[in-house]
């Protein structure tokens, strides 16, 4: 079956390597999607996360430890070679208020402080594409602050589907380095949702949750009002649309759902959501159902992280770092390249 090649790939490729170095700090680590990709590329990781279920999931599945803490600009941190992270995205999401710097959940001052204090060889953060919209000016402030710490800062809008993930998931990825970093090359074809969950997509295992008649009517009204040409059910012949906390854990008109051959529609199973995010089958999410779906919806797809980690590994293995004068010479006004 076609899906077995994808499943076998993520189950094998994303296992933490037996030998791991150098050290990577994962700030706002969540359940460890970023770290999982880095550990598979042979890095040692330490995660920092305030959510107890997220920490429990991290330590259940990854080789590294997860420190449960609410990060501040003064939190003591060990010296790493690499700093990665996903500062909370709610202040920038296009479906939220996009309050940005005015939002108390903004984690960028913490991330910038960590880079300033630790001066890693290279760093990376990811966030939602909403950073390119109402908060574009704030993004430019963030990038200028990081450039002042003597890094070459590169910005890309990446889609997880280009890295073997069966899901259209656009994210802003920013990398700071002092040499010649190259973003990973994209893969030649998109993986469909059907290739990822072919073994469950047409059945209703025990515990399946179905849309009620009234929910079906509400969804139909929503799609009519929004001029939806194709119903927003999961289509097995194409990648899934973006998985989020809202459309996984919440009973909304936009929820992720599958239409069965008999016409009934059911919510995605936990294992299906994990597969569509490229988590391996052996990955066990901790907490209650809502917490588990929230962790999955918030995560960086591990397979995308794996490819980014490979580029960082290649960067660290090369010589020819730029001098500080060369870095400063690369400091024109930042252009946000949507590549």
C-alpha cells in the first residue's frame, strides 16, 4: 500500500540518533516537533516549555530532557551551539486579533534575550505567516534587533508540503548565522493525505466522533456563505489543509473531518492528525483529548524540522565563517522575501 512507504519513512527516519551532539536549546518547545527533527539529525536537545502535558510528551518520546518553566528574559540557560524555537504564535495568527507586540503572550523579547546572552553559532525560529501581514513592521523590528547581534538573518515563507509533509502548512522561518547557510531544497512532489492515512480514512474505529445532523447543516450554511467551491472535508487525493488547535480540538464549522463512503462525516482521529503532521506512529502524546489535539495543532511538523536540521548540520560542518566586518556589510534594510 502506498501509505506504508510514508509511514515506514517517518517511523524510521525520525528516531533519535544514538550519538548526539552538539547541543540545541528548544525554546517554547511544546511537545517537541522541532526537537524531534533535530534529534533525528544527531543533535542533543534540551526543551523549555511551560505546559505540563507538552513537557510530558517531550520526555516520553525524545532522548533529551524538557525543563518545565515559564521562560523570561533572565531565565538561566546552558551554552548551546544552536538555539531553536517557536515563540507563541497567537499574537500573530491571521484568525486572531494580531495584537503582536501588545499581546502578553509575545515570546520574541525572550528569544532575542537568549540569543544575545548565549551567542550560539546559528539559531532558528518559526512562526505563523501572519507575521507578514498586520505585524510586518514588528517583524522588521525583531529582525533588526537580531541583526544587531552580528548575525546574517535570512527569512523565508516555507510550506511543510514541500518537505514531505502531507499538509499545506505555511510558516515563516527565520535563520541567523555567521557563514553560508542554505535552506533545504524542496522535494519533487506533494504527498497526499490519502498516502498518509489510507489504512483508516474509509473506516470508523471505535471511539470515532461523528458530525450530527445539525452540525452538518451548520457546516453547509458556513460553506455556502463563504462561497466554498469544494467542501472542506479532508480530500485524500491532495495534501490536507493546515491543522490547527482550532480545527482539531474544537467543534467548529472549520473542523478537520473525513467523509466516509456511507456519507457520514467524522472528526479526525488522534493518530490521523499525528500522521498528517508527520509524527511517527510510535510517538505518544500525553494529556486529555483536548490537550493532545492542541499539542499536535501547535507543533512544527517533525519531517520539516528534520530537513531544516540537516541544513544546520551541514552549516556547522563547514568552515569559512564570515568576519564581523563582513556581517556588518550585509546589513542593508531588511527585505522580506516570500520564497
